[in-house]
């Protein structure tokens, strides 16, 4: 009797225990109204509920695949197997159907709906698209009802070294001062590589100089170009053509490379003094030259350019420092010598000057190279000009009585030729100042005589002009 009672109790509690074990996970995963899950007193509802829970709400489920990437640029006679999707609900029967959706599903990526194998149908380019996001789902082949929630995964395109480095900003131009010390910064170049900088060494670049040594060097990893030789002289060579290479794979054998050019120009510094083209200059000038007129040019050449080649000129010695001056032509950098005071051949026939050219802008770094100035001697010869006669007095005052006799001598003017040749002189009256011809002058000796009677009451003063002419 106790054994029978025990069997009866077991028959009574067993369905309740199964119900508790089965329904509790279902309520946790997908909460529902208990009355909807199991109608009171219905054994048929319990059976149906248990079947649904086994299909749709398993606590243990998951996707398994053995590959998540595909090599870019790979092509072959057959589609590439990317990976295999598998759900632990799949016992190996044909009841389950695999569906793929998302980036490239059905075109780039195709899934075998029975096995879950995913194949890439086209050659892929990582630089065009690096990864694809897809969604996998398993459904009942007959009812199309989902057996698992959709699962999202990513297929990454694995990089290969199929892109060479490029200098998109080249060719480059740079300048650096001449005479710079070794290691002076010149410029920095940059190459880009479209390959994956994270995976492998396909985008790891190393820089080197193919042309341009031994004058310049480049830092292999930063691509900073520096001077490699001291005392590079612009006056000897102004421009350098440098070829830079960038190589991927860390510079190792088999890497791809790209090149660019850098034209480097040495900028000028004031490291050269002015130098006169000759040590002695000769000029000649007429004694009657107008004040301020240039009488000659001197030139101190400077191998530098621009501001560094500018010089100022001065007269520092000589017997004509107060007679002449020198100025700088801003366009040609010549020294222009001009007359400050009148010249007189009869008084002084030549002058000797010492002129100096000195740089305006001095670079203290090169002062030890000597004075940045130069001197030259200038000899100036004054030539005799045919000067007009000079009267002994600029004006003459003569007195005469109104009743003076005709042809009587009223006075005399004198003049001389200042030239060395001392030519004879003839005198004449400018008749525009003696329209009535009241006076005459002796052409040889300059004596003035009365030609017509005078009347003081008619005219008290007579102003006449005498002309002296060389013959």
C-alpha cells in the first residue's frame, strides 16, 4: 500500500515538475501571460508549449564560423570561401535554411542555404571598402519561421601590399641659406600609402635619397631633409636637384616604392665684400661743366645679390674732396661722381681722389673674413674750355659835358681772354641799347667816343652795352 501511494504521488507531481523546469526559462527569455501559455486543465496546451519552447527559446544557442576575413585582390577559378555559419540548433538535417542579408549579400557574398558556407563572388579591394556588415539568420525551411534571433557579423577585407607610396604634394621646392652648418633643416616631404596602416608593414614607409648626396640627408622615418655638407657656397652652385624615395614594407626587399623631386635653392647671405673692377680710374671734364653734372662712374662688384650686394660710396681722401662728390645709383649700384663747385683750368688742371665702396648690410657671422669694403683711386683731368672774354669791370661809369665836342673820347673799356691761348679781342656796341647811335667804340682798344651832340635836359643818363668778342 505505501508503494502504491508513492507511485500515485509521483504520477501526480511529475507533470508539475516538468512544467516548472520548462516554463521558467521561457518566461525569463520572453515574458508572457501565463494564461496564454497554458490553458487550465489542458494537457494538449502543455504539449504544444513544450514543443515551441524547444524550437524558439533554447537557452543554449549560438553562431559559429571559422573565418571572418577575406584576402583582397584574390581571384581564382572558383568563388572564395569566406567562412561557414552554423547554429547549434542544426542537427545536420535539412530542416534549417540559412539566410544572409546586409552589405553585398546576394551579389558580393552568397551563402549556401543548406550548409551555411559563405563565398565571395568578386575580387575585393580593401582600399575601396575595408569591411562589410552582414546579418545571418536560420529559419525553418518549411515554415520560414525564425529558429534563432538574427545575428550580425563583420567580414573584413584583409590587406595586401598592392599600393605604392605616393607623394601627392610633390614636386617640392625649398630654400636654405648658403654656408649653413651641417644638420640645418631644409624641408619635410610626405608620402602616403593607401594600404592598411594597422595590418602588417604594407604602409610602413622608409625614406631615402636617390640623388642629392653628399649635400643633403633625409631622416628615414620623419622625411625631414637637412644639410649634410658645411659651407655650401651659393656663388659656386645655387641650385640642387634632389630625388627622394619612399619605400613601404619598412624598406625591406619586395616593398613598393615611389619617388619625388625636391629642388633646393641656396639663398644668399652677405659673405662677399665689394670689389672695384679696377684700382685706378681716369676721367676728364671740361672746366665749364655745369654743377651737379656727372663726370664719371665707378663700380664695385659684389658676388652677393639683393640687399647683400648693396654698397655706399664715399670720397675718403684727395685734393678735390670739396670740389667733387660721389653718390650711389640705386638701380645699377654704380658710384656716380659729380661736380660740386666750378672748375677752372687756368687755376687747377687735375685732381686725385680716393673713393671707398662699403656694404650697407653686414652679416656679423662673416666679419672674420675681412673688411666688407674696397677702395680705388680716381684721377680727374680738367680740360680747357674756350671761355668768352672777361671785362676788367662788370660796369663802367663815364661822365661827359653836354657841350662835349663830337668824336671826343668819353672813356675806355678793357677785357682779356681767360684762355691760355689769349686770343685778340674786338669791341662793339649793342645797337639795341643805342638806337640813336649817339656813341661809337674803337674795336681794337675799346675807347668810346661821342657821335652826336648831347642834351642834358632831354636825357640825363645813357645806358649802353659793350660786347667783347674773340677774333
